[in-house]
C-alpha cells in the first residue's frame, strides 16, 4: 500500500456519514481513536483551517491529505536538516531544504551511505550491486526519486518531505539490504558450520495438549524462513501414517496430506535444503507407506543417497543440497522398556514406541546424512559417531552439559549437527531462549513457531541475515573452536573484535494501541536489549511519553560495550506503560549487530505476530571498533 493510499484509508474509515468529506468532529475522533493523538484545541484549529482551502468547515480527500502532511511534519528531521544546512537555523520548517553539496556531505560524513545500484540475476539468485554515494549525479538521482515538489526537484533541492521519504526507504533502513535482501555468505561449507532456522512440533497451531495437527502450520513456518520442520508420526487406523502429538488430545492429520500441502512451498523463500525431522512411532507396514509417500511426492528432490560432492569425513554443504529435502531420523531403533511413558534424556524427543523398534529398510534408506543418535561426550562421539550422526538435547539437559562440559559440546558442533528442543513442561508452547544454544554452536535450536512469544523475535532477527535464506554461517571462532578454544562462559577469552554500540532513540511514529478493544492512548517507551554471549547481555529503556502514540520524542542515548559482536542481536521493543497491570508490548524489531547501518535510521517495526506494520522508530546509530589497548575507531 502506498503512503497516499494509506492516508486515504484513514479518511474513509473516519467518514462515518459517507459524505466524502470530514467534519471537525470526525477529524477529532480519527486523531484520538485511530492515530492515538491528543492535541490542544488551538493547534487542531490552526492545522484544520490551514488545510480547509474551501473554507466550508469540511475537508475533502485532497484537503485531508494536506492536513495529514501538516500533522506529520517531522520536527526531529527538521532539526537534523538545520544542523546540516547552511543558514539552517533561519529556515522555517515549511521552507527548509538541502542542496546537492550539503546532501553529499551528509551522506559521506554522517550516513556512510551505500545505495543499491541495480540487481542482477546470477542463475536463479538475485545479486545486489551497490555503491557508495560519492558524486553529485548520484545525489540528484535520489532527489529525483524522493522529492515530490517539482520546483525543488528541478533546482537540485530536497525539502523536509523528500528528506523524510528518503530516510524511510529501504536503502536507508537500519538493516543493511546488502545483507538482508540477498544470500551473500559462503554456502559451500559443511552443514554443521551454519545455524539453521528450525521449528519444533511444527504441526501445532496452539498449545501442546489440544487442538489439531494442521498442514497449514508447515506452510506458515516455511514461508517465514524456517528450513527444518518436525513430524511426529504414528500408525493411522486406516493403514496410513498420521501426524499428531502422542498421548495428548491433539487431533491427528494424515502424513500424506502434510507432505502434499507443503510441497509447493518448500523452496519459495530459500533454495537451500529443507530438513524433515521425523519422530518415528510407526509399525513396519506404515513406515513403508511413509517411504512411498515421500518418494512419490518429492521425487528426485528427496535425498536418498550421498551427493557426488560429499567427502568421506564431512557433511555436504547447503549448496550441495540446493532444492533438496533431507530426512532426519533414527536409522536403527533403540530398545526401551515396553509401555514406558517417561522422556529419556538421551533419546531424541520421546521414548521409542514398541511398534517402531525396527526400521523398514526402504524408509531407513532415506536417512542419509542426519541419522539420530543419543548424545555422548566428545571422546565417545569421536570414536563411535561420524559427521552423518546427529543428536537432540532437551533444553534442561543442554543447560546441564553446557555448564559441566562446554568444550565437549562446542567441539562436537564443529563436525556434526546438534539440535535442542523445548522441555516437556512447556505445555503452553512457550520457548527456551535459542541464543543460549547458538552461543555453544548448536545449529538447530528448535522453537515453537505456533507461539508468538517474546522469544520468537530473536529467531526472526537471527535469520534476517544472509537474505533470510534460513542458513546463517557461524563465526569462524566457532567453526574452528578446536583452534580458538572459544568458550562463551569464559569472559577472559575474546576471539572476536569488541565494539561499542551507541544508539540514540530519537522518536517513534504511528504506534498502535495495545489491542483493538482499549480506548487508552499509549504511554510509550522503548526498550533496547543486547542478546548474545552472557557477558554482552544488557538492556536499557527510555522514559515514558504520556498519551502519545502518534509522534513521541525521546532523544535519549544509550551505549553498549559488546565483546562478541558477531554473536549479538539487538532487540528493539516498544511498550505501553500501565500503572495497574503488566506493560503491553506494542511492536518490536530485532536484527544482528553485524547488519546494522550507522547514521540516522528508521526501524520498521513488526506487530506481535511478526506482521509488518506502519509503526517506526527513528534512531541514530554509531558503532566503534575497540582494539586491545581500548583505542576506539569509528566503523566505516
């Protein structure tokens, strides 16, 4: 939706009598009930009269657009333009403008701005070609794109509205499009060198104990960038395997319908492999049906033998497995006590069903690269496991191992894949913090996608990197942990290059209410938190601005010293302060520190369900490298 269309959608919703015009009363109601603005009467009258060119006491659509533009004049941007414009202090908010030379200086000294020159297709992938802004011609092209006033445009000038339009565009976003809109990392490393976007109990939409298994849940996960999904498979009464959560009230769904339903969406967001994590509780006969269904629907996309590029002692790369589906499961069953209902800590996700203590050969033939085995300490793993063996750890056992023997865990992630998953007590589908697992090199930190809790934005932020393809290369000091002796719990070691992040929270725009039923205008504040290795985790928040969800201004600066920048996520959340109850989160955005652009940036926020919304935060970002002697250099 264009900006103008968005404004007119407000007009139509406020035009309750369908007169194709807005009275003062309708405008007032729109400001208070929808735009979260409390405005003094004299200011409202001044803006209304200025926009009411016909002097009829009503605003037409065109006049309402003018009214909205007056209402949204950005005083924060005006102050920035004044600082970077000759004689800026004498120019009014209506007349202020920047010429080509002033803009060029601003781009080079404040923004360090790169822009996308063009996008070319390399095979099936888009490659972004970018350039620094260094010439007057480049600046004029930006003026031509963002300045709507023809007179200013022809004179090579950018006014306040054009400046706002430019800073709201994707090139000027806080997340650098060079990293978020294309796959730029080396994708030829073994799979174990990547973090993989992973879902737990993907078939569920709500809690763990009731509801129904739903094939649409797989599409939802895949279309948000997930590359590893889970299927808990049991015998169906009609001779066909089903997917459900065992020993619960969850209604089953047929295994075949899930595979058929998600097949068209397997590679819509990424060309890299989809991993089917199959928890097999089926009899031999229905295991045979599972194998038939997978082969029939997926065809030659299903990995059933080693790739030609696979070396004897390493996993294949995402590039080797492009547009392929990999099955992750147990190749040989583990005997357990019959009718046992307890969760074994060295098993994958649950006890083995007595029905599935033998694996059908045609199904086992599909378990090529990620064969599930119980987790064992390093020396045992080195002598008994190959890179094709993968282990799962429930969150509480992972926590125990990471405390007691972190090096064993980290070193195993350098040559084979480890997965973590939520504990059984999380019946509400809440999530463990995946950052803890990522800190120790765990590739697959499985999350309950069905619960949009405060943890899921960390996952969305982590996998925003590398074009959102669902595979993010681990830092070299984790890939080569046998050489670097990396340990996230040891604050004395530091194989990374420390940085100082300084963020000024300047303002926000168009914040929504906490929910559709409340009539309260938000009292917003912004929380900024760092999520990474334990020594880097910290959080700060602004003061509260009362009764203003439309254009609150803070101008508060926070500084964070970060020892492991390559592991750090920066999480912005806007809350509505409530004296009598828990503060409501209005919106959020999370991204890796390594993809942040410096200078003045807008943060395009997400709703609590991660849908994009029109709300933004406006910030200034500075990042400085710190050397061993604490000398600081601004990152260019």
